[in-house]
C-alpha cells in the first residue's frame, strides 16, 4: 500500500521519520541525507562521464548544510492494479521535525515534533499517534534529504541509472538498494539537479508496487516556527495509539 510521509520518507531529510494510515491509505513515505566543494562542472556536460562518488558527496554536503526545508510535493502510488496521486506541502526542520499537509484529493495531515507523530484525517474524525522513533524506516524517501545519512553508505551499489529518463533535462538519476530494507525494497531512484538537490524519489518494492515523490518550489533554510510541528486533536476527534501495523 502507499506510504505516508514518515517511515522512509522523512528520515532522510534531516534524519527523520514517517507514518501509516489505517490499512495505510498512505504508507508513510515508506517506513523517505543527503560537498565537498564540487562545482557544476562535475555534473555531466555534453556526455562527460559522471563520477558517482563525487556526485553523492556533493548531494550529502548540500543537505548537511540545511536546517529547514519547504516544498510542494506530489506522491504517486502504483500497485495492486491501482494508481493514486496525492499532493500538498511539506515542511522539514532539524532535528526530526516534519509536517506533511495533503490537500488533494482530500485533506490529510502527518506531523511530528521529533518526539511524537500524528496522522490525522479530518473526514474520519480520528487522530493516530505514535512515537516518532518507531516511524524510522529506510523506506522513507526523505531520509536522503537534510543530512542524516550518506547516499553511498545507505544505498548499496549506488550507480547511474541511464535507462531512467529524468523529469527535467540536465538532471541525473541514481539508483541503489537500501541496505536496511533490501528484503522489502528492490531499489530506490533519486533524481538530482545540477545544484545537487533531490527533486524526485522513486521507491520500488519487491512486490512490484512503486511509490514516487516529486518535489517542487523548494525553499531552503526558512525560518519555520516549532509550533508548525505540534498537533492537538480538534474537539470531537478520537485519539488512537499507533499508526498501523
């Protein structure tokens, strides 16, 4: 089932975590780190060979220097004969804070202050809570953004993916297998811009299901109040422990 910004998704962006919905209507970006001083000349130009090790180090350095990030996201899940697309806004802040506001096709919220994580669907009048540390999962694409992990360390066999066209010309696509979830995730694709930003993460599960995250309108090192990562269930909302299996 699809993931929700928690388990694989946000560990990556600053060392974070991510969630589940009942039966997981949205698997937390999957139970989703990313220079040494490297110039754009190190990226492929007119067929020049790309040094994967150097590129990975540049991406790591880029995210290690961030303390916060805001982006518009699109999440596409394909599997079990279905396809679902959802979108909204993501906020991340070190250490371990994240907020995913889904606006389309319906409102949903996943928020964590680094200690507790909540998943709330207004239409269900129910809020699920769990410890943020229980959400960490290599399936969380965001685990590769905002500097907690290292690409070469986390992804086995990190290499170029010349068979996968990037969404935008000039970008580079890398692939690798997450060591911690090799039994459940067959590979992860990362699309990197010439500025060493990650604009797309694709998680391929061993059962054939795919969850793709696309990021746009990225804004880095914004002043984001801690209050944005706090949550109090609205009146009349049932509180439940645990985000799902």
